[in-house]
C-alpha cells in the first residue's frame, strides 16, 4: 500500500507549481488567477528509491469560484481523511492571512504529520521572511521555491522520513489482488456480493454508501485471490456534491493496492468523465484491467450489433490502449459473474508472461525487416535484436537499434500491436524501450 501526501493551502500559494515540481510534469494548468487548477491532481513521485503518491486537493474541490472557508474546509477534510502526510503550503511573499490561520487551526488538531512549506522563497535573501510562519504553531517552516526548486531536495528527504509505512512490510502472501473500481453507484458492492454470494456489504440505491476498505480472501470454485474493495464515503454530512471527487480519491488507494482492476461501467449510463478519470488512474499505475459492463439486464437492445457498437464505443474512448477484455454482466441476475473472475485471473497470468528471447527474435525481426522504422534525414534505422526484461512489474521489451532516438511513438505502437498479435497480453499494459545496441 503506497504512501500518500496531500497538498493543502489557500488559493494561489503555488500548490500546483509544487505538485508539478514533485511529479516532474506540467500536468496542472497553472496561471496567476486564483482557483485555476481544474485538472484532477494526482501523480506519483520517486525519491531515493521510495515511491509515493501525491494529491493536490485544490484540484479536487468543485466550485472554486468562491474560494473561501468552506472550500478550504473540503480540501483539508479530504487530506485529513486520505493522506499519510499533509503538506500545508503558505506564501512567503504575502505572509500569514486569515485563511492560513484558519487552516492551521484545523491542522494543529490532527495526529497526522504536517509539514509547513513556506513557498515562493525564490532567492536566498527571501528566506528570512519565512520566520513569521512560526506563528502558525505548526513547527519550523520548510523554506522552498516550487518555481526554481530551491530547497526541494531537503524537503523530499524530510517528507520520506515522515512516512510510517515502509513498502517492504506490505506484502500480503503472493495471491493476486483484484480491485473492483468504478463510479459511485455503478454497482461495486452488488458485484462483490454476487461474487461472495452473501450480503456482507450494505447495498442501497444511494450513491456512496460503502463504508471501509476491505481485503477479502476469495477461495472457492478453484479461485484463490484477494478482493480489494474501495471504501465509499464515511462522513455523509460533509460531502453532498463532492461524492464523485471522493470516489476517485478512494479509488486511488484500491488501484495502487491491486494487480488487476475490474472497472465497472453502468450499462444504462455509458462512459462518463468519471470513468475516464478512473481509467487514467489504472493506466498511470500500470495495472491489468477488465472492463465490466454492469446492469446489462436493464439494457433493452441486446442484439449482437448493439453489443458490438457498445464495445467499439468503449475502446474508442480508451484508445490507444484497446487490448482489454469487456464482459457484460448483471449483478442482480448473476449473469457472467464468474466470467469476470476468470478473466481477471487470465489477465494476472498475462501480466507475468515471459517470452523467450529466441522466440521473440524469430517472430519480430522478419516483421521489422518487412516494415522497418521510417528513415530519418536519409539515415536508415536498423533494429537488430529484441529481448524481454526479467523481473519487471509489467511485461517490458527492449529493442536494440543503431539510432534509438529516431524511433517515434507510431512505430512503437506498431511494434506493440505486433507483440500483442503473437502473444497474449490482453488486459495488460506493456513497456517498450528502444536502446542503443
């Protein structure tokens, strides 16, 4: 189970810039106007061999137009519930504001580790301005410039030391772990009940009634694995309109802890942006995936043509990753429930599939000879050899070439499609690297 750090703070103190600095991408839309972070802020960071996830809660709060206490409260609530460490960002250029005081008051009550980050210290002279933040009562401010990276190494060292969960302890026995994920009310609990054949989850028609995150060992009918259930919403009172955001954050935990994700899509509603969010989390974490279309019993037109149209539409939305199985199920009539589990088991085996080097070269080199990568500025690119790396989390192939930097994405996709055509990697993402021979 990975560690999660959450970034909180009032608008425009540089939360997104800090997020980008840590994740190493320009993922958020950052500009000077307060409350412009619209992207779902979630990314992975690796430092000194430790990997952790980071959430910028500012991006998770909906109506940021009136960014005042209530909105900040929501951010902080999400952070306090979900994160292992809280990063409270303040702005050295502006000093302490009432809103900072308000957040500090809530954070002083929590038992979770809080790091106070004095951001926008873009030069060494400015660091003396950070002293006033001692007044927030959260210990020593960490001086940092998210824009130019001043002080970020020391800060990351400190952050890693605050995580209590070490990655090694987290090994459950070697059974595969499957997570059922999806939008609220897509039928996650009903599906799990149908698997289990017992009503151990309270299932009602209100979105977001599942309570806790549960590992359930499933061993019957020759299956043996863990089901990771995503927790629903605990505090109903505090979240009225933000149920969707919470559900995505909860999914983060489940997805990170699983090997294969069973992505539930409500047949009566088709694919919505929420499904795309969860799908992109599965992709970022490089997990196996079965798409499970639930509530199929409620669909009027069940002709082959209708099914084909439905499946094509899903693959089109999830492109370029299209090599995953789609199972049409109904939790209430138990239709094809076991097919979902069988498929998840198959995908887990595909994830561990090893192709012998000799076999890879026999198949791939003739294909590459017939369709070589396009020449670049009159230079021909030659791929001489391919091998699969041992011991990787997802299947990883390395192609050795004379000019690796000129092999572009479309050709890599061509290679990937050929690998998928010859060996079964359905439902699994694969890595392709082109290296200097």
